[in-house]
C-alpha cells in the first residue's frame, strides 16, 4: 500500500537534512498525486495535535486541512490557555499529548532545534513534524516550494535561484538553500549585507539584487523578521527605504525574464520586500505555493504516520 519505501522508516520530519534527492522526489510525487485526486484515509481513529508556539496562518491552517483530508481528528491547542503558562516544559506538554492518545505532533517553536529534546524519548512514541524552529528550518515550506518549482520547470538542475531578504533570521532560506543545492540548482543570495552570513558561501554567492533580477529563473523573496531583530534595528528600519534598496519594485520586475517566477513563503509585507501590485502578477506563484502546502503536508503526515504503524486505505497507488 505504501509507495514511499525510502521514507517508510522516517518517523519524524524535522530537517531537510533528513532527505536525499531521491526521497524528496518520492514525497513530491505523492503530493502531486494528492493534488491530482488521490485519496487516503486512516483506517482507525487517529489524533493529531498542532502545537504552535508562534503565530501562523498558512502553515497552521494547511496542516489542519491536510489532517482532516486524511481522516485525522485534530486536537485544538493554544499555548496561551495551556499549562505552558504555568511553567510546563515542551517535553511535558508532548508527554501529556502522547499519554492521552495523540499519535501525531506538528510543532512550531521559537527555539532552534527544539526537537532534539523530543526525538528518541521512550515515552513519546508519536510521529513528529517540525513546522518551524526559530531561525533553524522549515521543512514543509521548503517542500511546497520545491513542488511549486517542479510544477513550473519540471526539474531543478541548472535552475538559477535567488533567495533575497532577511537571510540571517530565515528558516525558509536555510531549508531551501540546502536542498536546492543538493538537487542541482545554482544559488544566489541578496539583501542587506549585514544579514548575510559567511556560512551561506558553501551554497551560493551574494550579489546585488539589480544584478540578479534579470538573470534568475526563481526569485524567492523573504520578509524582514522584525520579531527576531534587535530593538535598535527595528527603530531605524524604513519600509520605503528597504523596498527601494532590496525589494522587488515594479521597475525591477520589468527586467524579469519571461519564464521567471516570484516566490514568497508569506506573510508578505506589501511594498516592502515585494510591490503590492506584483503579489498576484503573472510571474507570481504565491497563490500556488499556498495551495501546494496542503498536498505536501498530506504527504508528510502520511509518511511519518505509516512509519509509526498507522494504517491507511488509499484509492490510488503511485508506481516507482
């Protein structure tokens, strides 16, 4: 019944480092199958809890929809009204969920690599998906980005991809640069120089945005993460100045190649990193990214649950 044999033992998805190029292809194939109408349902009652300790619209909602489409029952959780307010640790919150019968935990947390304290714990026999850890990684966003790029171009090898914006604080950038390089894409970076880190040199090279706009196939824009900046940086930040120096203005967009696409993980700060008029332009794939998030997350959920012995019934198989 399951087609993702290379991923069958993957009981948790916490980092894009978990994936080989082959495993990525298999998961994207399954997401594409879901998008084309394939269906799968858990055979027995299965409970999921989405533990989001940071605000989210797209990721939280699409995980909830993905869970419902697979027949899971989603347990509502709010940190503000939970025992977290009484000092309960993340581990103890997860321990409680596991003891009560939750089989899938989808967690977003401000601490980088929070999942290290959870993996391998004997009393946490649950599937785990990282929905974002601080400025660490965001594997589900990376996978939906990959699906969107593959739908557009049919491949990754040789594509010129620019990741532009607040690189230092972006988990999306870290997840994407790692896997895109592994898949053969040619990477470039741009944005404020103070937010570029030398560790990115192993994945690509930094160039001024005006050198990249007319040369790349994929322009991936990142928002400024004010919640992770020092107060002094926020006090001196000018949205208008940033837009002119580092944003995709209407003037810059006129230099995009015909086949080039604009991507953004959201939320978009209009007229900061991206001109408002370009959010739904012919080059933009923002809407498609959000749609693809549901199908990718369905594939991720199915993968980790099956590795944790949850049985599914499916109306379509994906052949290798």
